[in-house]
C-alpha cells in the first residue's frame, strides 16, 4: 500500500506558509507605518492676561508661605515676575500680607508702593512696586 495522502497535506501547509509570508510582506510594504509614539500636542502660548494671572497666583502662594514680616513679603513681590513684567501696573490682583493688610495691584502707573519710604517719582523695582497700593 502506498501512502501518498500524507504528502498532500504537507505540500498544502508549506504553500500556505509561503502565501502568509508574502501577504505579510505586501501588507507591510503598502500600508503606511504608524509612528511608535504619538506626536505631542503643542502647548498653547498664554495670553498676556493669562500669564499675569499665572505670575500673580505663583507669587501669591509664595507670599503666603512667608510668616516673618510684611516687609519681606513686599520685597518678595517687588522681585517677582508679576512686577518685572509690568503686570502689577495693569492686571488687577490683591495680595494678603502677614499683618492682615492688603496689597492691591493693577491700579495704573500713578500708584506705587515705595519700599524705601520716599515718593513714587522714580519707581523702579525692587525698590518699589509700581501700580500697587497698600491698604
């Protein structure tokens, strides 16, 4: 008895493997590859008012951690990016100091808190805080 029936399934299996390899090759070649990592979305650039709010909130948190005295808190505010970016002149925000007084900012260039005790004629940080008033 001749057993030719066993060679037929073996040939079909080998042929199926070759067809699968060719199909995989063709699919990889003609379908565009997806990147491994997604492209990050660009961070939106904050508007000037948004940036002022960020700066004011940041310095407000820092001021809240100072419990020495109010002059140290005012000096911290005078050295902040909120003041150096002129946000203190046009962006309204108020800060609470250790002695329960308030610093109200955003009042315009006609207002200032001078940390050296003289007038506001030549208000330049960190000697003063332009656009703010102590209440």
